[in-house]
C-alpha cells in the first residue's frame, strides 16, 4: 500500500492542500473569514444553486430515460444485443469536450436543428441536461441492468401466482431488490453532473456556471485564489458525502441478495408490449446517442469541398499550424493526436501499477482505515481537476520535484483519473480469488511477488486488460487538469478542441469537429475492444 499512498499523497493531496492553503492564508495565518465573504456573494450562491439543481434534474432525467433500457438489456435477448450494449457505453468513455462538441453540432448555431427548424438550444439549460443524459445513460444501464439480469424472475412470478398484479409484484418484489443499485447509479450520475466542466463550458455559455466551471474562471481568468479555494472545499465536502453514501449502497447491494446466472433470466420479447418497449429503447439509442455522434462526424466533412459538398479539407488543415491565418497553435493541430496517445499510454501504465497495487492491498486487508483509503481512491473523480492542475503548477516547481516543464506532468494528472477505474475494475475480481491458492503457493516456497505472478495474474488477466482500456480512454479525454499543464507546443486532443472552439471562423469550427471525431473514434475502438475481452466479473464498470 506504500506506493499508492505515496502517489496520492504527493500528486493529489499535496497539490490540492497547497492551492487551498494559498487561497485561505495571508501572512502565514489562516483567514477563515474569507469563507463567509464568499458565501455572502449573490453570484456565488447562484452558482451553488445552479450546480445543485441541474445535477438533480440531470439525474432524474437520466433515470427516467435509462431505466427502460436497463430492463431491456437485463431481461430480453435479441440480435445485436452485445453490439448495442457497446454502443450505449461509448458516451461514458468519451471526453466531455467531445460530448459538448457533438451537441453543439446538433443543437448550436448552424447545427442540425438550426438548419431544419431554426431551433437553437445551445446556451440553454436543456442542452446541458440532454448532454448529461447522453454521457450518463450507460451508468444506469450498466449498474442497474447488471443487477437486474441476475435477479431470479421466479420470485416476481411467484408473487403474481399469489394474486399480485404485474405492477404490485414489481413494486413489492423487484423494486426493493433493485433499490441499492438504482441509488448507486443515481449517486454516480449526480457526482458526474455535479462536477461537470467541459459540457457546461461549451454548451452553457456565460449564463451558466457549475462549481467546476466557476473554480476554473476564478483561478485562470480572475486569479481570485481565495474564492477558488472556498469553492474547492465546498466541492470536496459534497463529493466526500456522495462517495460515502455510494459506498454504503454498494455494500448493501453486495450483501443483501442471492443472484443467479444472467443467462437464465433473458429471453426473446413476447407480445406487442415487450416488442414496443424494445423498439422504444432502440429509438432512444438512435436519437440520444447515435444522432449527436453522427452529426459530429458529418460536420467534420461538411463544406470542406465547396458549397454543398463533402471532403477532407478540415482534416487536411490539421496538418499545418496557423491554417487560414490562425495563430491558435504553435504546432500543427494533428500533432495533438500523437501527443495524446503517448501521454495516455504512459498514464495507463502508471494507473495500472498504482491501481493494481492498491486493489491488491485492499483485497488482503480490512477495517475502517482500508475502507477510508478505498474512498480516497475515488476522490479524483469528483474533486476539481482544475484545482489539481493548478496545484501541480504551484507545488511541483522546486527540486527534487521540479516537474513544471516536464512532459511527465500530464500523464501524472491523467493517471489520477485512471486509478479509480483500475481499482474498481480489478477489486471484485481479486476478491473472488480463493485465498487458499495463495496460501498453497506460500507453503511451497513462493515469494509474495511470485505468488502474485503465478496465482493472481493468470486469473485476473482479462480484468487487467479491461482496466487498462478504461484507464487509457479516460486518460485520453482528461481535460480539467490538462488544460492548465499541457504546454502550447504539446497540446492534447481535448485541449486542442477547446482552443479551436474558442476562436471564431468556419475553419476553426470544422477543425474542432474533425479533431473531436478522431478522438471519438479512438475512444470508441478502445471500448469495443473492451467489450470483446471483458467478463461478467470484470468490475463495476
């Protein structure tokens, strides 16, 4: 456990603590009065209110739309089911910048709705809510549908035999069993939407700001570190509370139920009602997931070959810096592809080492301290990435850790986000390994390292590959911290997309769509490969 503790202490706790301390200290003394000053500002109260209610609305809307999909994947067997499962999961691994760009192409100025009916939803809360549903649809389908598929349907059938109606049997038998999974999914959706950054920044415009966006604005644009520090503490407390409740619901879900093989619970739809439900879920997937991504791809070609034509003009423009007189980049934007791949590979390696050691330690130990460390590993998913990135700049700038000008800074920040996915993927699999196998290896003289190599590794090889795939995908799309620490001559794909969208002109817009399409394809291919190698026990994701 020493390596994971040292990694998180040095590259997470230290930068976050330093940035908060710099904001709340003056002359060496803590100035806690600044907290009251910040909360007395009406604009900050508006940010807190909007952050909370949009997260609640996004969570409710996601549950409303995704729960029928969870039922379809749990109980129905139909051609193309595995492919559809992979398709609906693609948005979850997409960078938020790509999600924002896709919905901008659909709902924004000059987007599909604007061209067809003159309707624009960008800079409205509806664009933000729809993008959040798009992003989190798979969280509900995976979490709730995964448990639903393992519930024995004979329990509900027995209730109906005893006279209960279809709805009464569901309400009294199935719904209580699903409750912990629904709660866990709702909490994760709330967490992701409460800390939303890229989606709100691209689609919300200046009228809407979440805590994460406001922290970025106060830090990068206004240089108001006291306000940013207070907001960071608020977000930290909220995320900690959410993760504590989530951990409790997960433990309840693991202990309360006896599950069956998912292969025994699914069957082909029967009757017009079930076929209508299946068609409705397919239509939802088409409109909610495939349509925004399809429009994104179409806009990456549109207009590149003259009026009404399609071509690769926007893609060709990525090969040169300053295309069309633009000075957005010091290097050709296409170089961001190679930069992102290199950074993501290094971040994946770091995440596998740190996350693998953490998962192994959590498997072999128990107690409150271990549960606390398990929760700590999840904090980077919710704590402000903007704070982490800025904290890197002000803390890792002196020997022996003068990394401010080093390329390794970006993979380190990305690995912080990848480690929780590695732990959550590998931990259930490692816990399923029989301890007697390790004990037998030790009795035969194997060292702990050799026992891990000879016993654990062959059993968890698939989980390692799945963990590596998730870590690679989330590292590739990390934006909040990278936007601070990526050098101008070595931009990553999300940073390059954001810079292009921040400048006016058709060429910049088209190049942003082209880069987003490239990033989407890389993430989608990674996800599809994961679906081929993952097993039903390959963790929570």
